[in-house]
C-alpha cells in the first residue's frame, strides 16, 4: 500500500466554550490518513473521537471552536485543499463529493416520512444535476446493491427496515458521490456483533473496489484490530499511541492501549484476560496534570504527573508513535 497522504491533521486544538470556563477537548492532534487505508480511531467515551470527526469536517457547532491547527485534504492529482479555510459553498460540495461522514447514531437520522428511494435520489439530484430521473433511480439501485440491499427495498420507509439495513442505507448515501474519504463515527455500535462485523467486512471490500479511504471510529478496539490498517488511540483529547493494527495488538506500548485491549474480548487468536482499566475517564474540566492517564496507570512513575509526554516514535519502532514517559 502506498503511504501517500489523503488527509493530514496537524496541531489541531478544539475547545468547548470561549470564556474563562472553556475546556480543551482536543490537544495538539497530529494525524495522517493515507490513500486507500482504513484508519481506526479508538478511545473511551469522552476521549474526543467525535469532536475530531466534527472538527475536520467543519461540522463542529458552538460552543465548540477550533483554536489552532491545520487540516489539509490532498486531491488525487496532488492539489492541496485547506479545509479549515474553505468558503461555505465549496465546503458543502467538498463534504459530499470528496469527504463524507456517517454520524454516530446515523441510522436514526433517515427522514421517517421519505422512502429510501427519495432520500438516495435527493442526494444525487442536489449534487449531480446532470443525471436524469431514471439515471438517479438506477444509481440508487446500484448503491443499495453495494451494501447488500435488494432493489425491492427502494420503496420502503425507514421504519420498515431493520437497524442493520438502515445503517447500510446511510453508508450507501455516504458513498453516493464516490468520495475519496469516508469518516464513520461508531457506525455500527447500536447493532449486534454479527451485524457489525458483516457491515464492516462489506465496507472493507467496497473500499478496495471503489478506492476510498476510511476513518473508522469506535470504542471497541477489537473491531478495529480486525478491520483497520492503522490505529490511533485517544485519551483525554490527545492521541496517545499510533501504530499498525497488528503492532498494537501484538505489542501495545502505551499502558492505556494495553488496558483497552484487555477491555474487549478478542475475536480471533489467543484469548486475553479481561482486566479492563481501573477508574474512569477524566472530565475535561478536571484534566490531570502531566500525562492525563497517570492516575489510572499501573506503571506511572516520577515524571508522569509533571510533564505531558510527547507523541514520538519509540527508539526501536520507527513507523509508530507513543506518548508515554516509559518510552521517552
Ligand atoms: N457541545 C459540547 N459542549 C461541551 N462539551 C462537550 C460538547 N460536546 C462534547 N463535549 C465534551 O468533549 C469531550 C469529547 O466528547 P466527544 O463526543 O468528542 O467524545 P467521544 O470520544 O466521541 O465519546 P463517545 O465514545 O461517547 O462518543 C467530552 O468530555 C464531552 O463531554
Ligand atoms: Mg463520539
């Protein structure tokens, strides 16, 4: 796989609120999505995963504010687009045609009074005005086919579909204009495990077939290990570790990554003891000093409460990065 970047995030900071009570939800996020890859983003509830998805797509609403950093999209030809300064009109086109997003809980965001057909063809009508009505319907059938739904469901209303089908319709909508990047925020958490894996397997196949890149967000790291190429792990608004999926699984370097791996049953391979992580994630308004994880970390030592560890490659592992004093 080529390591050509399609999305680069550097030094991204997001606050909620602007007055004295503002809290830092994202701190110094550096992250690259490479063309054609599935990048998994994991972390407990409140770690900032959705905030990151909203910020990079400029969908963050008040009191959320981007206080610093850059986000660039790299077009296939090499053209670089500065997402944070796109004008509103360009942004709308960009959002469906070059990058699309499936939101957390999206399967409930289909319009209940419109059929699947009208919701899919509306997207096409808005962005592909050159298509005739019949062509739009043909494309809608094709899109449903991609996610394994037969054409006879086109006339269905959302309530006539199962949760898994509604979720697949949302994915079909996200793929409607053949974007280069698809961001999926917990696209399957409301579904049972079998359905989750079925949808993700389909998505990974489609990614090869249609050649797009995916940012896949979930708190379930075992799903990520199976379906991602690389994984970034977030804690308290920062990325604490980033590595290939197999590397993280075999040899997590951050004690938090290790804890996450022991919080979910492994789908394959040797069974791990489920020990979980003691304590609970920090509140933004009371973020611990130094490494935010130190109060819950069994390996914390002198520097951990005093200094924030920088995300950097460990001495023996170029190509991955960890923010932990044990490795600096
Ligand atoms: N509108 C808001 N106003 C204030 N704080 C917010 C707002 N939205 C999110 N936050 C805070 O920002 C932090 C990150 O939230 P975010 O939703 O990004 O986390 P997440 O990792 O997506 O969690 P989950 O796994 O529950 O979806 C949390 O502490 C949350 O309470
Ligand atoms: Mg979220």
